[in-house]
C-alpha cells in the first residue's frame, strides 16, 4: 500500500497514458526504493511533431520538422532526470538533436 501511495505522489505531474521508466529496488526487510524517469526523448519528439513514428529512411526522407524551441523545451524537461541532472542544457539539446536526426526529424531555427 505504501508503494502505491508513493508512486502516485511522484507521478501525479504526468498526464495519463504517458510512458515512463521506473526502477524499483526491493529489500529483504520489505522496504523499497524507486526512481521515476521522464518519458524517452523519442516519445517527446514524436509528441511535439505530432507523428506516430519517425522516417523509414532517416537521412533520405524527412518525416517532419521541429524548431530549436521544441528541442529546448524537451531538454528542460529531461534535465530533471537523474542521469541528465549534471549535464549542461546545451549538451542535452545536442543529444536530442542527434536523436531527432536519427528519426528523420529535421531541426530548424524557426518554423515558417
């Protein structure tokens, strides 16, 4: 029962149907520890672009375009993840742009 209450308290900021990664560690004395990470970068990119999947031929066929502003907003969210909290916002943005490129999403300065 305690796990459910803690889990619901930590995940209340997410909308329903939002996938998230949770790592649970259970100990012999019936205590537990868990970390909740935000959804994957690919999920955020697809959500921001409004597409179901990336390009079938990335590098050749562009699925859609996103602005740098979208990338920045995703990076601000991902910065709260345990593995990204010590990374600079610029390096997180570069990583997200790399992921977008592998999905066939073109990143532009401003959307026209």
